[in-house]
C-alpha cells in the first residue's frame, strides 16, 4: 500500500473515531456488587471499599497499561515535532506522515481509555443507586415496635445502673466516721473507667457518623452526595469526549492536507506556465 492509500485509510479511520468502540474485552471488566456486607459498612468506608475494589479490577489495571502506552506515544510525538522543525523536502514529508500515524495511534488509545472510564463510572453510579436504595429499605424496615423495644432496653439499662448506684450505701462506702471503704475507691475508679470507655466508643472513627465538610450526615445523605459527585464526573468525561472528537477531526484534516500535497503539491507553491509559441511571435515569418 503506497503512502497516498495509507493516508486515505487514515482519514477514514479518524472520521470514525467518535463512534463507540466495543467495550472491555473479556478479562478487562469490573462487576461491583452491592452486597449485604458492603451495606453494613459505615458510609465513608463504603466509598473506600468500592474504590479499592475497582483499583484491583482487570479494568483498572488495563487503564494503567493504556496510560503508560499513551505517555510513550506522547514522547514519540514530541520527538517527531522537533525533527519536523529541522527537516525539509522528502524527509519532511515522511516525518509529517509518521506524525499523523502516531497521532492516530494515540487517539486510538485515548478513545479506549475514554470508553473504559465511561463504563466504570456508569457502573459506579448504578452501584451507588443500589446502595442508596438498600439503605432506605434498611432504615424503613425498622417498625414502630422495634423502635419501642429498643427504647425499652435503653431504659432498662439505665435503671440497672441506678440500682447499682443505690446499692452502694454509706455502710459500703464508709467503714467508720473517719475511715473510707476500699470498695468505695474501687467503685469510683470503675465508674471513671466506664466513662472513659464510653467516651472512647463515641469518639472512635469506626463509630463516627460520616461527615460532609464538618457537618455530620446520615449514611443515606452521604451516599446521595457520592452519587451527585459521580454525576459531576460524568459531565467532565463528556467534555473530554468532545475535546477528543475535535482532536480526531484535526488529525483527519492533517492527513487530508498531506494527501493533497503529495498528489498536487504544496498549495503555497506557485504554478508555473510552460513556454508556448504565440502567433504574434512567428507572424513575421509569413509576411
């Protein structure tokens, strides 16, 4: 295949660059599941767990490979651009042709990356929606009877504590008018430790409510915010896809311009008129 045919093929390929590719080949996928185990995690841990699951997936690992290949292509493009600035004649044509090819290959990698990121984000959004739905069902399934029973148990626990306090009377606390019971000291120490443990539990990061900024929110509100952020990320990917389509169009135009130049010459080259004999130049010979 000659250079002109290769350029024509490139133009056709680039003109189709905005059409969706067949997604992830087998072994390069990510299939997250909103399992019951996931739902039971604190909301902020749910987010981290989902991200960890994605980063360990074949899809994420392939994205890393694509990114490395794109970086390698960028280095080649920069080197070619430097060579082109110093070349002329046929060598310049060859390097411009190579540049168009390398740009086309870079765009192929970029398009595959875009498709995979779009696919991963769509799955993440569906996952958040499922998690949010399960959290709502979980909270909605707590019947009034269950809430009442929970309150009763809390009241009973408080009554037991009050009963223990009441049982420690003066005869236990004081052995005499001026002598303090060792049980009183131990009881006071135990109460202090109980308070310390309660405070530690309330402040423990595994027991803390999720926060947005400095404001504590419910798990539902936190996951809803994650869903909103995923929608924003989707908008950014859409913008990147638009930029990609423009880049593909420019490379296609470069290939077309190069094809025209090879076939018809540089458009800046002035056309030369061949010398011809005019009647006026030879009329005297016929007089």
